[in-house]
């Protein structure tokens, strides 16, 4: 079997394995149908007309900018990846340091990342202006620029290391590089899943243990009741950047901790905070992070194998000016194909995510047995975060990673009717 065909077969096999894992591990039905049928959706989710109008006005300003930024970034990536312009840039930035292939990859990725960020920076700044106008962002422009710089540097650094390994393998094993790279990509997903909470999160926020008190004791007791004890309850200084409300559980084993935004402590009563944390504990109880890691590893492996097949297509590879996958000039093309793959997989990822989030909602209701607090919490989140309670179906299908507020409120009513019975 030729190397090209082997890469395609591997991509199809890994892709099939991913489909099976998705089919088996996704909770397609999270709650039985109550007597009389499911609760009809209220497009307002119980919010006032003024609250709904404000959320829709915000969305009307931010959605077009988000779409334009997505298209603009992808277009810039296509121009650099599907022409010789990107390859020339890769060589030019490394020339002052001798032009070695290692410098070409490292500086090439950095340069391409900076260009991609600069292209969309005006739209990002516009989005920040809109968030300031609506009271969602509390960042000064200095902190905003710092966050942009840090996120760009982290993403560029991780991408550069990954592509450096890929090009090195392709130079050492021209026929089987894709297989080794696919295994490495899957391993990186697993390692990154474990390291993210302790390495990346502190780059943007500071965390302090929640002071002793009734809420801290209740949250620790909730985790014990869930069968997933945590080591600590931390408070994140999210208010430095946003007024949004959120909480989550991160880490594994000895690093598992509940993290609550300080904005949540300021705005929500304790029973609603417990409802948020119970939702996050639902992810832990269902091993959603491990499932997501497995899906990510299979997806990464399948994606790299597909990349091996695509880069074996001479006309496509030659558009970038690269002679082989081991040629550093291949980097812009690889980045473009990665962007296309990420975009194409987004609806599938969000479909799975919405069902997993719905299961965590049911878990929160089961754990707290307080549907009223859950409903008020969802309405409070929607109001503060300016979430459209009933967004356009197409937008929700492609970009919606969580059920809509209207769907979550209806789910709570269904749960209440089932348990009242």
C-alpha cells in the first residue's frame, strides 16, 4: 500500500472510531418525556421585554463582527497558505539567523500568527468597544493588549513546537511521518488536557482560596455528595476583565478544584451558586473531560492522518512552493488546512457539547433538587452575560456550544413535572 493511501485509510479508520465514541458517549436523551409532553419553549425564557431587547441588540452588533473576523482570518490564511507568498515569508524571517529550517519553522509560525492576529485586531477592538458599551468588559486597553499578546504568544508557541516536531519527523521519515505525527498529536491533546488547569489558567487570572464560611462548606459538601471530592474552592479575579458570571471545576485527582468567578459571589445568592457548581460537578461525575480528551485525541490523530494524505497531493503542495512535507515552506499551508478542519468540525463539536451540557443541567437539578434556583440562575446568567435566550436556529446550530436559555428553563420545568409526579 502506498504511503498516500495508507494515510487516507488511517484517517478514515480514526474518523470512524471518533464517530463511534461520539455516538456511544453522547447523551442524546437526557430526560424522559413528562406526562403531556415537553414544556413548550418560551422564547423569552421568562426575561422581561427590556432584557430580551438588550440581549438581541448586543447580538446584532457582535455577531456580524464575529463572522467577518472569522472570514477575514480564514482569507488571510488562505492567501498565505495557497500561494508562494507564505513560503517566501517563512524563508525571509529566518534569513538574518542563517535561514536554517528550524528557524524557518519557529519564526515562520510566529510571523504568521502575528499577521493573522493583526488582520483581525481591528474587529477584536471593535468587539471590546461593544462589550464596554454594554458593561460586559471591565478591562482597560492596556490589560486588553496584554491579554491579546499573551494569548497570541501562547498559541504561537504551542503551534510552533508542534509544527517543528512535524517537519522534523517528515524530514527523518518521509513516507511514514504522518503516522508518527498523528500519534504525537493525540498524545499532546492528552497531556494538554491535564496541564491546562495548572499551567495556562494562571496566565490570565489570579486565584485565592475562598474564605471559610457557609458557602465554602456547602460547596465542598456538594462535591462530596457528588462522589467527586475536590481539594479546594478557589475564587478567580475575573472582575478585572469582565462582569460575566461563571464557575467551573478543573484539574484531576489531587489538582481538582472548584473555581468561582468573584463576579458570581457579588451578584448571585448562595443557592444559585450551588446550582452552577452542581452543573460543573455533573461534568466531573460523567467523566466529560476524559471523554472530551478521548474525542480530541482521536480527532487530532484523524486530522493529522488526513493532513498526510492532503500534503501528498502534488498540485496542492506545490501551490505553497514546498517540495515536500519536510520543507519549512509547507508551514503556511498546514496552518490553513488546520483552520479549515477546525471550522468544518465546529458544528459537530457543538452538537455534542449541547447534549453534554444538557446532561450536566439535569445532574445539577438531581443534586440540588432546587429547580427554582436553577431557573433563576439561568435567567441571571442570561441577563448579566447578555445571552440571547432564543438565538437564530442557524447560529445556534453552528456556534451554540450550550443549550439556549429558553431550552434550559424548559428542561427545568420538565424535570420539576417528572419529580412532582
